[in-house]
C-alpha cells in the first residue's frame, strides 16, 4: 500500500537524519538507491512545506524515474548521501518540453561548483528518445541565483507568475510568497501559428520578439456567437492545496466558457493564487480572455509548447501583490514585470 504524505513526513521527522559536511561529491544520474537520500534532501531544505507529495516518497521517486516523466541528476557523496539535485520532469501536458528544476543543494555544500555541475549534466544530456523541442524553467524572484543560471544557459523569459509559491520555511513574516519567472531553452525552433487575443496583442508581440520563436502571429477574429457553435468549453483544474494554488487548463474554448470558468472558481474558493492557461493556436481565445478578465484575471505571459503548442498564462491573486520586492536580473524580465504590473493596475483601476 502506498504511503501517504503524512506517513512519509512522519518517518523523515522521526529519523532526524544528519548529513556529514565536507564529503567528496560525484554528480551522476539517479539510481534507485538514491531515493531515500532525495527525500531527505527535500526535507532538509524545505521542511514539510514542499507542495508536491512524491518528493518525500522514496518508492514514488523510484517509480517516476523509470518513466519518461522525470530524469533526476544527483550529487552523491562517498557515503551515499544525496546533497544536490536537479531534474528534468513533466509539468505540462506537452510531449515536446520537460521542465528543468528541482535545483537543490544542501546548505553545507553550497558555495561550491556542485549546483552548476548538476545543471550542466542535465542540460547537456536531455533524453534523446523524446525528441524534445525545449526545456522549460522557473526562477524564483526573491534572489538572482537561478535567474543568473537561466541567463548562462541562454533561456528566454516568457512569463511571470505572481506569488504562486508559499513562503520559505521560517520566513513567513519576512519576504512572504514568492514569484516565479518562466523561461524556455529552445532545442528545436520549429514554425507554428498563434492567435493573439486583442487585449494582449501588443504584449504578446513583444514577448515573441525577444523569445525568437518561429511563430506566425495572427489576429484573433472569432466572436462569442461563433465560438458557441464550435462545441462545449472544456476546462480541467489541479489544486495544490499546500501552496494555496489552483491551476486551470483550458482544453477548448466553446459554448458557455464564462459559466464553466465561474463554476470551477466556485468549486475552489479560498485559494491564494489562481492560474489560467488558454490555448493560443485556436481562433477565439479573446472570448476566454475577456471572460477571465471579468473574474479578476490579469496578464502573465506566454507558455510556449505547453499543450505541444503555445498557450497564454493569466492569473488572479487574492492579496495585493508587492511588485517592488521582486528581484529581477535581465532587461526583458524587467519589461515583462512592467507589463504584468500595468495590467493588474488597470484591472484594479490604479493604472
């Protein structure tokens, strides 16, 4: 029987394992015997706050690593402890991208080259049999380290998620919730078409300009009456209760979109952050954008290849964001922050 999140956390809590500092570290691909060490590393760095259950579950870590859903690289000491981690993993419905992340180094092993060695091994050895077109990544905005890493690997910023991450353990009264910059490392730049919703035409043209993606940018022309004739609206949702985050993905925009969105939001009241992902390869995305706008959603950016093709990210936050606290490195990222903040202010009549 599969262990629950609480059972896994209780085991780690009771074990109170301590890693010896100063050991020699080898960077290698994950082996099944590393699974407990990975769970211990997450617990050492994040405590019990990480919102994804399987990171604390050694059996589940082994299962996922033998699938095409995750490829982990570890920093393994001479005693077999895991003191560093990086992974390529499936976070989107796409078959064309994997996310690079879960970048963790034990506090006693920071200030070394371990972090860069982990990322280099992953990015230089993506799984060839998947034929990936890109590596998706997220950088926290409470410091610049991960943004510098993205810059080093020529990742192209595409979206800004406002405060989807809860506070770091022990820091709830200091920095608060954490924002994320989304970016893409392009492995194959294949052409495609996208429809630009009228409200965000200018923002998306600017974003696509600096990503360098080979896209034909088309005006969205289909209205609500025409959309209603294409079929029903289909939405799915994923609640990350530990993070106070609800992710809503739009599979199709059709009849009754506004009503279906309102229904999903009613079913998941009380979340801190709501994210909405809308396909851009179908004419009629403006209908979804305007319905979301009426529900309090504002601009986030573009998610290339999210559904194998590109999508628009919109977001809704419960509390007033502190845009000024974000640490932002690159000029494109600063321009994106201005877009997001300006749209939030217009929505709240502050622009």
